[in-house]
C-alpha cells in the first residue's frame, strides 16, 4: 500500500500543501487561508488532497506543519492576558530594552509597546548574584500577594523571570509551585526552564513572548490534532521550529517561542537537503513571496544560525545587527535577512521625484491592480505582467484570470507619467529597483559577513522568486541558479525533509585563561544526556542520535558574542585550542579583524540533539504531475531591458525541459510560479526535475 507524507505551511493569504508519496509522487496545492481558524484551511486542504489522489487518510504516515499563528498573535497583539513576575526593581526591563533603534536619526521613533501592561508586571523581593548565591531571601508573603493578584485579575498566562535564575532556579521554582497550587489553570512559563542564559532583557522578553502566545498556540494545535484524528489520520503532528528542526506538537505547545519563524525556516531546510543531493555545499537562498523576500546562506554544507532575532517589528533591511524595532527572542533560528520586496510591493514616486518600491504591500486584498479586486496602485506583479515575464491572461495554471490593461493603467498613472517615461520603461524600473532591494538582503548574508557571493550558487523559491532570480544572479556575478520543483510551495516540501531537532543551552561565564577542563566536560556531559534522553523518549535509538556542541564566545571586554562549533568527542586542551582558532577565523570573517593576543571569554554552552531517520527523507526521484490544461508551447513578447530590448520567447512548462538544454531567452510557466531566463543563460533539468540555469556569456 502506497504511503504519503504531508507538509503544510500557512501563510497570510494561502495555505500551501504538499503530498509526497514513498514512490516520489508529488501533489502540490494552494488553498485559501482561514484567518478566523487556520486549522480549517489545513484540514480542508488535506481532505481535498486525499480525495484528489484517491487515497485514504490512513495512508498518511506523517503530517509536518509550519504556521504563523504565534507571529500573528504578536503582530496583532491578540495573545493571552499575561502577567510577568520578576525581581524587585526589574519590572520595566521590557520598556528599557537594549537602547537600539532601527533608524538612528529618526526623532519620532516609537518603541513597540510591551506585550505585558505595566500593572501586570509584578515584583517580588529577592536577589541572587551571578553565581546563584542568595543575597536576599525570597519574600514568600510577596509571592502570595502576586499569586492572588493573578487570580483576582483573570490572568491567563504568567511568565516568571528573576535576576540570575539561570544560575539558581530555586526562587523561580517556588513561585511556579505557588501558582500551580492557587491557579492550576493558568499557563506558566519559567525562564530557568525555557532559557537558562544570562542577559536579563533577552531572557525576560523571550519568557514573556512564550507566555503570551502559549495559550493561542495550544488552542490552535489542539484543534488541528483533534481534526486530524477525526479525519482518520493516525500519526502525531510535528511542527517546524525556527532552528530548522521538527518537534512534536506537545513540545510546540509548551515552547511555542521556538516555532515563531517556522515557515521561513522550512524553505532553507529544503534548500539545504537539495544542496546535499546536488553536491552544492555553498548556496544562497532567496524566498520571494507576495510581501517580503528572505535570504540566507548555506556554507560548506551547513545552515547558518543566529542565537537571537526579533519579531513583531519592522522588516529588517540589513542583518541581525540592525535591531530595535521588534521584541527580542533569544532562541536559535536559521539566520535570515529580510526586505519588504514581494510581488505585491507597491511602487510609487515620492515627493522628491524618486521611484520607491516597498516595503508597503497591496496584500491579498485588494492585491495588484491586475487581479481585478479593486487595487489601483502599481505593484511589482503589475510591472512583471507588462514586461511579459508573467502570463498576461491568467495565473495558477489558468484558474486565476488577470487584466493586463489594469496593470498598465496602474503603472502609467502612478509611475510612468510622474517620471515622464513610457509604461514599459517604468515597469522595467520597478523590476530593477525591487531586484536592487533584494540584492541588499543577499549581500547582508554574504559580502557583509566576509563571504564572496561568487562562491555560491543561488537557489530560489516562493511564488515570485524565479521571476527575479537571474537578474539578481547577474547583479552579484553568480553563475548558476537552481529552481526546485514546485517552487511556490517549496517551504511545505522543506517540512518533509527536516529532521527532529532539540536545542539545549546553559550559561557558563568563564575566562579561557585557567579554564577547568573537567568542569566544562561535566557540564557538557549533562547537556548531552538531556539531548539523548529527549531523543530516546521520541523513539530514536542510540544509533540515530546526532549530538553537536557549540560555544558562545567573545574577546574579553566585548559585549557581543559569536557561536562557534565545538569539536566532537571529549573535551581536551587541543579541542579548546581548536575552538579558539575557529573563533578568531569567524571573527575575522564577520568583522574584518581578529585579536588573538586578547583574552577569550566563554559565555554559553549549547547542545543540538538531532534524531536521524531510519531511511533518507529526501526521495530518490520525484514524479511531478503533467500539466493538464492542454496548452502546448507558445510564444510571448518579453522585454529584457534597454540593452536587450523586446524578444519573442517560447513559453514552456517544466517537463518540456527534460533531457534538453535550451538557450535563453525563454519563460517556464507552472502552477505555482514562473521562471524567467534571459539571453546568455542556458536552461536544463536534472533527474530530480530541478531547473538548472547556467550563465553562458
């Protein structure tokens, strides 16, 4: 009996669903998201897929999920009614933040409001030092008053975060026990359990966010798992985490803060596994959707991760050093740079007479003007329609009609006339400028971190990514571009090739001078056992455990640290020397210098426990559906800029490239995306149906 795995990724407009059979058969579909209850779109999409494939729900062996429920709750401020219990004098840490602002000279900048109102930020008298020693005993009467306040005010979730609790959790545990006895129905998030790290603002913010979204995520995942059970799906639900690993739904309910960026992470995970299959260890990824474009890199076969990021703020237009507009999350995440550049990004001429594209977006409603839904502003999609890059009659394999004249009118009125140029020149200017904006994201993860983009291949996905990929490759002098199968729903495919993964961390603030090797070894052994224990509980035998270790390090006197891989095996003076050399090299790559004569400081110890599958999760082959619209190859006029001009180019589908090597210009249209290949590029497909674009001139 054939079996299928299902990956589901929720977006604000569409929910993307991929069915992957054990024989490589693929069904990819988009269904409208249901914001009032996102589980409905997921369940309806799976039900429709089961019917279309002619299978039963019992033939589904896995459901992996990426969602935006937690992110939406933060952005819309619709999380649970949350209280914070903290050390006396620290209730306003959420207000003070880290004194970073995203725009240095903006005199009108306003910080995002804290997720917990001040009257619900409760203080208790106590104090520990950084070693965990008690300087002031916990005021138990004060704890009782705080607990009673929680009960009297109908608080749904409580975040407990005391100063230096990472070194001694005793006081936090006492408060948690008191709350459990007096208010058993209230959700609890304890910082020493969630994030036993130093830095009080980051730990407080992370703990509060977990408490704020936990009831929302619990409710959503409960509805979804119950719905899957009612449908007859008898396998546990797994959820993508921001770090690129899968976790069970039960873990996601307890620690939703680890799943905030689950959707964007899934696409990079898919690219990582595809890169291994294609023997491409150095990849830059570009995920361009309707509102944003996200870039990341995979270097020497490894995804880059950041120890913290922000949520609920403005779009990051550089890298993670440009912070301040959102709420900080001190949890590991795949390192992404994001810009407001998507198919729906609005193009307009500002008061100075300059063309601007994004970050404002037309969204799904009214959407681009060509969608015929009432939009009148010019967007990137409208420009691409005028240039001939996109089908000028319909999208989504003919199921969504568009109006080219509405696109022309929007570009003409909003851009061409104010700039005194033709409609086509204006459209090409929009296309070029949005490419420039996305180039900033690609440079942020490459050249701004000491990586030469010419060493990387570019893999592109998202509904709009393949339209712009070659232009970006030419901008960065990249010679090879990969467009994977079903690029518009590629993140859902990434869910199906990800591994189970758990992260553990402990602050260990020590100088490397006179470092106690035995003490460090004991701490690592404890974290390693925590990881193995978690994997054993999930059914992974010892042979399928992969344990990795990382150290957060800095030069003595620095504020920021870098995360460096630690060699596997026992801790020895030689492995310590090895990690010091690796730190110097990474510091030089990131900041342009190293300082080996300066002392080294160890900050945190991290362990990653990964459960390896019994058989490869990436199929040996993919069986893609043959287009069924009956439309054969056609030609369309496409504009490739003032130097190349107009050209009548063939419009093909992906299967038409099989076994062929076709010189550009040409356009490849499919259900969920369109790939544009200009002159001086060559297109072919490999045995896994990837479109491989190579520069020829």
